[in-house]
């Protein structure tokens, strides 16, 4: 999966109407709540087989920091 596909999939999963970018601060999203956090955990687990913990979520601010946590090597460069 490349970054743009990840951004689109995450936007769809979280049911967000505005476009996401690597600079997007997840916690500043209007719809960010505990349910969105659970959806994020499930999406990352299903797509990348990476389990995010509560501590991970505390440390993740932007989507770029989420990508770092998942591991940039898991993304296609295209």
C-alpha cells in the first residue's frame, strides 16, 4: 500500500469528509474520539498487522507520526 492509498483508506474508515495529509493532526480532527481511535487501531491492524496500544495513541499526533509507528518500510514508495 502506498501513502496516498493509506490516506484515502484512513479517511474512509474514519468517515472524514476533508482530505487527510501527512501533516494532519489526528487529535485536532472534529470527529476524533475514542470510537475513531478504535477504528484507527482496527484499520492499522487489518492493513499492516501492527497492533497499536493506548501508549502508541498518546504519542501519535500527526498521520506522519502514525506512519512512522507503523513503519515506513511497510509502505510502497510509489
